C-alpha cells in the first residue's frame, strides 16, 4: 500500500499553518531582526521558528524519519526516511519585503526523493508531487511548458551571493543565454524557480552552489510534471552536488550551452 498520499494529507496543514505564520510575521518584520550566518547569508527568527514548527509536525507524521534542515533544528539522520526542509527559501527577499519566498519540504526514502512540496506563500500556491503520481498546484494537475525551442524560452537562475569561485564561468553562461532566449529571471528562491518550471512559467532553471534543501522538493515536482533534471555534466548528482539544470524539452540544448561555457571558463 502506498502511504505517501496519506503522509501528504497530514503534511499539508503543517505547511499551510507555517506559511500563515511567515505571512503574519512579514507584516511587522524589521531589518534589525536580521542575523548573518555568513557573508550575505541571512537568517531571522522567522526562519528558525518556521523550521521548528515544520520539524515538530513532520516528526509527528513519521516518527522514525530523520532530518536534513537548513537551520539545524534537527540533525538526526535515519537509514531509510529523511525529511529535507527549507523553512523559508528566499530569506533575503523576505527580509527586504519582496514577496517571493516559499517553504520547501521533501521526503527522501533511502537516496530517492518520493514526496515534495513547495508552498509559495504570497500567491498561496501549494505545489506538490509524489513519486509516480504526477505533479499538482492547489490540487490541479500541472505540466512543463510544451515549448521546445530555446530561442522562445524564458529561463530562471540564481546569482552567486557568497561563493564567487565560478563567477567567470557563470557570466559566460549568462552571456550566451541572453543572446538566444527570451531572457533570464532571478526570482531569489530556487524552490519557486523549480515550481515555476514544473507549471510552465519558465522553460528552464539552472544554478550552482545550492544545497539539498533548496532543490529536493522542487526537482521531484519538475520530474513528475514531465521535466528533466540533471547536474551541469548531465548526470544525476543534483540534490547534493550543488549544480542543477531543470527544464522541459529544451533541457538538452540548455545543458549543452552550460557545459560548454562552464568547462571552457573553468578549464
């Protein structure tokens, strides 16, 4: 029996309640409440409290599961099930009052993501996917764009903010893609970018220096929506490898440009 739909039913109110907490706090948040984990790596009490709520809720749903969390609320690991949680993906947007941020929660069984939720808080869009059962937004089936031409595509990416080691290669990629697409957007939340690829708003998304909690849920949603996900070499190390290319049918064309510029500029 597949218990994942039942787990999702229990997870949904946990995420929605945490989203309401974040939405409420945004009304009165001030920049003097910002903390710095590292250079340009922001956090606030909102991130921390949201993560506590999510960890407590997920633990009640699946007590045997471990956790991989951005703020380190729980470092318990399990041999089979682990929750991968970003309580507020887009913290910099949140702290500056920009309304693009999300909650990202994934469930990993062994090394495979089997359930993923991205909740875009301000638009109240609940994206979810279960392995083998499709992708949805607010209960409606979603799929990637049917546009198969890179020249007609709108892409999303993220800019480096702390580790600038690959900057020259990254700028070379941007230079090439600016000249052969409808443009690039930088939303500030990788989880939202992936959800938007899944529902056809973007044809593709790429970024490097990401963490597992940024992409775990979104990658499953993209794949269940008919998309393709890889790392920069075309392989499958995109959850923990720090590189991701997620797209519809333009994936191959997009990946070829990224591979060429990434390898040339770095080598």
